[in-house]
């Protein structure tokens, strides 16, 4: 991914829209959705408990959202 794309608000807004569509899709199994949601939600809570973790919550969320959308769109193209 290029630096220009990483810094593009348009890219990230489109990515989060695609992730939302995949999360609401009945074609994607609940287990696949939970493989994305559980780590994201845990990371939003755990850094408050473990403040020594150096990565920001939003960076982890963005990384996992990117990985989730690519994985699900390849695995379930009809969703």
C-alpha cells in the first residue's frame, strides 16, 4: 500500500463502509465476523488496562479492518 493511499481519508472511509457492509451481510458467517470484532473490541479495552502497549487503538483498528475486508471479499465475493 502506498503512502498516499495510507493517508487518504477517501480510502479509509471507503474501507470502513466495505467492512460495515460485510459485517451486516448474511453471506458472511458469524465466526468470521467475530474473528474481526473480538480482537478490535479487546484492543480498545485492553490498552486501558495495559498502558504500556505502544500502538494506538485506531491504528490497530485500521490495520485489522483492512485485513478483514481483503480476506472476506476474497473468500465471499458475493457478500
